[in-house]
C-alpha cells in the first residue's frame, strides 16, 4: 500500500479492487486507505474538470486550437486510464504564434507566473517547450502552456504543427482537442524517456500501457505508430516506451511491431545503462529510508539524452551576455 | 507492551533498524531513525504508547540525516513518509519538532476517510470540546492546560471527524511555543515536557507528553459538543461570545485540511457538527481563568443562556451592552453579547473571574 501511494497509484488500485469486487479480500486495516484514496481521486477529477471549465472561459475570445495533454486529455476524452488517476497540473498545447495572446488572456483571468528567479523564467521561455508555470492566484492550480512536446535543448526536433494538425476535437466539448492516438503514445514516451520525468515514472508507464492496450485493439494502430514515430523523429523514445511497457507491465505488442523496432535498438552500452537506470528509477526499493540508488537513477535519467552543454552551459552563457549588454 | 517497557538499548535498536511499530489512535506507524539524539526524547514523549510487533503499518515514517558535502558545515535532516521527503531539509537540532510535524503530515495528507480540521480536541464525560485557532492563538496552550486539569486529550493539531460525526483521537504530544512553555510549566508541576528545540520555523518549540490516561483511552470516540474559536490577548479577562452557525461553518471550513477535497460529504459532516454543537469566540489573557471557566462542573450553564434568551438580552440592552450578569437569567452564569465595533471593550468586560461553582 505504501508503495502504491508513493508511486501515485493507490487511487487507481483502490478503484480497480472495487471494480473487480475484491474488497472482501482486503485486510480491514487497509480498507480506510482505499476509501481515502478513492475520495482523493474523485476530488482530483472534479478539480481538473473545473479547471478546464475555467480555462475555456479565460480563452473564450481567442481563436486558437487548445490541445489538452496527458492527464487532462485522458480524463476529458473518457479514457480508461483516467480512472483513479491523480493530476498535478493542467497541460495543454497551443501553436507557438498564439502563445503571447494565450498568456495575456490567462494573466487577465488571475493566473500569474511563479518562477523563483528571472534567469529561471527566461530559461524556460527561451529553451523549454512551455511557458513558465502559470499559477492561479486564488485556486493555486497550475497551468503548463506548451508549444511543443520536447524542449529546445533537445537535439530531437518535433514539428508541433504536425501534432496540432492531426489533433482530434473532443466529442462533447469541441473547444478542446486531444492528440491523435499515435501522438498521444509518442508524447507519453517522449515525456518519460527524453524529458526523463521519473518522479511518477511507474504511473507514466501505466498510462502508456493503458493507451497501448486501448488503441492497440485497432489493427492499423501499430503500423501507424511506427510510421508516426519516424515522421516525428521520435523513434528512440518510442522504442524505449514499448520495450519497458512490455518488460514491466507485459503490454501485449504484436510480433510484427516488435520485429520492426528491433532495428531501432540503440548500441548495447546505452541500452544496458538504460535498462539498469529505468529499473531502479521506476520503483523505490525501500519504504523506510531514502533510496539513494533510485535518486541517482532519476537524476541521470532526467539528464541522460540532453548534453550538459546544451542544457545548462549555453543558456547560462547566453543569459550572462544578454544581461551585460543590457547594462 | 508500551514504549516505556523497552530498555533504552532495545528502543534504540528498534528505532535504528526500523522495527519500531507503534499505534496512535486509528493509525499504526513504523518509525526508523539514524539520529541517536532523538531516541531519548521519543522514549519520554511516547512512553505510554503501545508497541506492536513489526508487520503492517499505515505509514512508514523515517527521520534521517542527510548526506553530502554541504552537510559537513551544517548537518541537516529529512523526514520521509514511505521513503518520500515531506519537508525541505531542516537543521538537525530541530529534528524533534519535525518528527512531530511529519507524523501529523502523514495523517492529514492521507486520511481522507475523515474530515480533518486544524484544531485541538479534548473530552470530558464523552463530550468533546474543540479549540480552533491559528498559530499563536493560544489554542495549544489552553489545550495543554485543560489536559493537565483532567480533560482527556484527543488531539492537539488534527480533529478527526468520522462520517458518523464522532471524533477520533490521536493522543499525541502537544506542541508548545516560546512563552507557552513557561506558562504551562508554571500552570502545573505535572507537565512532562520534552527537550526544547531552538531556531525552528516557529521559534522555540517543546512538546508535552500526553497523560497516560489519554493514551490508554484513545480508542474511545467522543461526541462534539462545544467549539471555541480561541484567541489569546495579553491582559484580557476571559470572555466568550456566541458565534452564529453559518459563521462557524465557514471558519471551520477555512481551518480544514481536506474540506474541499471531501466535496459534498465534507459539507454535510461539518454542517451536522456545527448544528449539534454550541459555538463561541473565546478570548483569554490568563490561562488559569480560562481553565476555570471551562473546568466547572456544568459547562453549559456556565456558558450561559440558550440562544433565544440571548436575543432577549440584545433587545433589552442594545448591542453595546456587553454582559448579562450572572443570575440575571435565573441562575445562568454569564453571557457576553456582540462586541463588534467596540475595540478595547473586551478588557473592561466585568466577567466574574471566578464563575459559579469554583
């Protein structure tokens, strides 16, 4: 139970246990925790939907597609993976040229930029794939406004236009869209294996597994996925995503697909390193002490694909030069 | 077996190996620490708590020394629940208060099967008195004093309200700040205070061990009966004013840890509780005086008349009339009416210092 809580999966576990009719088999001491986790999931869902409603209102006058990403997309599209999922912030994608308008509208409606330093803020604007986090001054909820799915510091370049183009409007709320199935999977994989977000690593992998199972029923999905990964330049994260979803969660992947991606396999040293790191980062080994190996693995994974130079040194130098010019 | 039944070596072995499992109210904690300096203090504050065989725990708490170069200059620690840090690193000398705050946090961040409010709860004769107040309001001081005067401690920080409306207890140590520490020591020689920690985010802090009786009876639920919104004002005479149900509900919601999270059920639980209790603002400047008021054999009579009689006072005396003197209502002790708009009048309030029955 503690592990499920730490990996942000207790609410999901609770709903699954209930839906499978297994509550009678759960020890009495654990039941209140499952109930509490269910309450938490309901609250997260309620708050997320309210936030989307507020977002719609704030952006009413602006002509721009709004593509919900990650959790918000799963919830609003009614995907099974949203059941019992907890949400941190609300992520969405808009075209880069609309960023300024969107930011102004959000600021007019009570969201403010909260970054600890001017450098951080400029770094985010200049080098990342999103605006600095916008926090609502009363609800304290956070919006992440993306214009791409990978940061500028990454040498993989994704054409955000292609993502926006094939996004699908929601049936019951056409003001919002979600990414096409293949893109959704690729975004999930890129978020894990390029940006290296392993704080909720297992949860992210579970999302990926759910999406693959849901979309994978459609036979054309798998070949579309491979084609799309190639078109967007996301073959490597796609490979990692499928590899680890299958390894840790036994995601059913068709034989042909596995054969096709065998050629995408990186050379063995990075592969072995990645196996070692991912396994350690996904799950903590201890619940009563700091798992230092996991901390190290998470740190390395969050840096791994992006060179130190591009990520930290270039932005810092540029900032210093810019500031000295201003003076 | 209780914590105090363990020899200091056994306690230290269990704490360092992570095999100390203890129970506080509805929750079982496992605790591991590599800080030898807190072991004695833990033994003192948690002496009467039952020790369980290692096995299931609701929360896995850990108080750990941080490693790294920076730490050689100023040693820092961290508090983990399930292996995840719950605070920014803190200086090691403040480890003991962080243990307390950390254990609280395990509860209020997770136990959403209760409505949880930041309040102190004490009980007498099955009826609970809830003290609500922000930091520095004198809530914990008053709670400690009541507990030292025979009330049973349910909780000093978190009021756990079950869906059936009853209050569950934790009976954990009471946190006292700066001057309250001396006030409580002067109030009663029975107060068993742990070591003081300087330089925490709340200044000087010490914790008072809960009385043995409270720990032993922690499983007895209590029925909420009185809610006091406490505020301490130096030199003020003790004074109380009824607060409307609507206002009480809003104030309680403001102090709740998970009111919005529980949605409709949270509202219903809280509304039922406010409906079935008597709610007052309580101002005090002298601890003994406040305890005397709440300590009397019949608190309801002490607090005064029923609401309809209060309205009669208002009509008769006008809103500025501050006091209904004892005896005016056929034996009812005393009652203050609305003081809004009269700054400073509280101090002049001629409430009897010694209410009837004391």
